[in-house]
C-alpha cells in the first residue's frame, strides 16, 4: 500500500459478516467474513481476521486466516502467523517465516480466471 492510498473501510475485531463484500477502494478486516470478498485496491487482513470464501483484490497483506482461494492482480504478502487453506493466483508473493500455507500457488502475469469455452 502506497502513501497515496488510504483505507476506505474497516471491519472491526469481533464483527461477523455473513455474505459477500464488495469494496470500491481499500479495506482492513479484523473480524470474520463468511462469504466472498472483492476489493478494488488493497486488502489488509489483521491477525484476528478470518475469511471463509474467495478473495479478489489488487494487492493483499494477510495476517489472519483464509479458507478459500485468493486471486491477487499484483502482490500478496503473508505475514508471520497467517494461515492459508486454499489456492493463490498472483504476480508476486512474499511469505514470512511462521506462515501456514496449504494449497497451490500460481504466479502469472495474467491473474484473471479464464472463462470456460463457449461461455461469455
């Protein structure tokens, strides 16, 4: 996250959201989300956060727990203590010591998922 970017919304510790979240900007999550998370810019997951669903964003800093796949257009950083159960698609990856990661990682210049043939 650059100095020019700002956090547009915050989901505080102890808060639970059941359903999908779409953020047009950047967000910090310290609570629990049971649903998919789509963030236009930067997603920051605090150490107390839990996401049970898929994540799509431009960049991500992960300190909490994810149970689902994550698709990041640019860079994803897993901070010490993070717990990732799922697959990661990204351009760049930073994994600090003390991260638990069970899944696959695909690094690619193009991070958007392909549509099945014949579908639009």
